[in-house]
């Protein structure tokens, strides 16, 4: 390691630990004084707006990514503590930051497919206006289902093939993880004893801070990934390894005891993809470090599961075995998601050209007496609500990153980021900004520091 790199590590260590402690205190303060959540949210908005607007053009992309990472990591925390003024505020903020970036330094001439993608979303609004009308709170209904896809469109348009240094991308992942520490502290204070709120093997709202377990588990799973990255790539000494192992352990525990499986399974998937990527691209020496750290990682995983099983009196084992609290196997592994998926496909079958319109699938279920049931699968929802345009949308979303990957394989997080997007939209649709924005991170052109060239001295012969 060069002298410059050593100094960077030494300077980063106290700063990182200070930020970890600061965000832990933030979770404590919001629990004690809930009104502070709105002030923290406003502070985040203003702080990152200032950073982006005041940044030099060459640094604009970096700060836009930092801002969006923090917003994505804090979305559920601010939702569960009523910190935002609009439910979809995080998605709107990501769009706003991306628009500022687009106005400042534009987008790649190879990203026009995402402009076309955004245009393909428009017909569903017109169909929704005709089918739903204004009496059903048209703006809210449309915003609920389209804010995610629009967020993805603007994020992908701006970030496609944008250059970013590996160290800056690692810094961005740190920004994503920090507010998840605040949420985790809040969860421990809100529900210190999981045993006291056990009622069965279904998703547990009390253990999830009184909020939706699916969303909480999704973001905690993202935190598991973020601190796994820190453990393997930004923990050069024992102190940082211990800090990151402890953070990873407590976040993993809180994710598991939500009893919502989607976020945890997604986290495991993308961690495996990440480890596969860095191992395949590492030198022999670094591969040894990865194997050594992996042993620590597996010991931690085993310990967290044993603690989770003990604290839930074995119910979490039954949950992942698809059993009820007395050990009987449940008929539906998907907890009703397959039924909604098939219902969406029926909507596509009956309206193959223009679909049923934005949020039309949920409206039709309400009208037929099925109650308020929103789809958990973004692919089936797209087909139902956008008709034939959904097929073109899916082709763009899948082919563009794959084509980019063939030309540029430098983004070691490509598989993990794309894996997170695909897994999340299949169990939680696009209720959060996370899958939309993280999809776009897979499109980045990651740059590595060049090793200094050793110039040969020319010996002049006399």
C-alpha cells in the first residue's frame, strides 16, 4: 500500500466511526423525540442539494450518487417515523437530484433507450384517466405506481456509462448504509424484546417498528449488503473489522426477526454475487484475504441465526420452512403473491394492447370486491397496466445493462446491483426507491486507480 493510501485509511477510520456513532444517536433522538424526524429529513434534503449545486461539474455525478444513496438508505426510516411530507418523497428526491445532474452535465448518447422507456409509461396515464377518472384520487393512484418506474428512468438516463472511481462508489455504498444504522437503533428501542410480540410465523409489524415488514426487511437487507462490502473492501485493520462485523450482525438480526423473507433472501443472493465478483477479479494475495474474511462472515451468519432462532422460540425456523407456529406446512409459499400475479396476467390477457392503465389492476380488484390488494410483482403489474408497451419496457430494462456489460466489465457490483433490482421487484414491486436507483448503479462505468509507471533510466554511454 502506498503512503498516500495509508494516510487515506488512517484519516477515514475516525471519520467513519464518528459517522456510525452520529447515526446511532440520530436513531435514539428520533425515538425519544419523534418530531425531530421531520427536521432531520429537511436537513438531508437541504444538505445534499447544497452539495450537488455547489459541486464542480467534474464532481457533480459523484455527489448526485452520494445524495441518492443516502435518500434510498433512509427512505423507510423516515416513512416509519413520519419524517417525510409525502409518502413517495424519496422517489421524488432521487428524480430531483437526477434532473439537476442531467441539466448540469447531460447524458450519454447511448442512453436514449431510457428516454423511450419514459415515453412508454405515458399511455398508461391516459388509460387510467379514462378508466379510473378523477373521483378515485387520480393523482395519488398514478403516482403510487409510476413514481418508481419514472425514478428508474431518470436514474438510468443520467447514470448510464457515467464514470466514477471505485473509491467513490465505495463511499456511496457507505452513504447508503449509514441511515440504516439509525433505523436499526430505532427498531431496537421500539421493540427491545421480540419474544414479547410473537404471535405466529407471519410477518411481524411490531418487530418491524410498527411499519410494513416487507419494506423494513428490504432496506435492512440492503444494509446487510452495504456492510458486507465495508467488511470485505474497507476494513484494513482489526478495529474496522470488529466495527463492521458488529453492525452487520445487528442489522442481520433485525432483518430476520421481521419474519419477512424477501429482503433477507435478496440480501443473501446479492452478497453471494458480490463475493463471486470480487473473488474472480482479485489477485492471489487478495483471494486469501477474501477466504479468511469469509470464514468470519460464516461464523457471524451462524451466530446471528442461532440468536434469532432462540429469541423467536424457534418460530423463525418454521417461517423459513414455510410452516405455521405448530409446525404444519402452509399451502401457499408466496403468501398470496401467486394469486395476485395470475390476476395481473389475466388483466394483460383481457387488455393486451394498452393494458388497464396505471394502478388499474388494484382498482379493478377493489371494484370486484377483493379489497385493496396491490401487486407485489412489478413484472406482472407492468404487463397488466401497460399492455404491449410493457414487453418493450422489459426488453429495454434487461437488454441495455446486458449490452453494456459485454463492452465494459469493470463494475464489480454489476451482478449484485442488477440482482437486487430483479429480486426486489419480484417480491416488493417498486414500493421503494431502492430497486429503481440501484438498477441504475449497475450502469456505471467504474474507474480504477492506475498504478504509477516505473520509468527506466536511460544510461547515456560516454
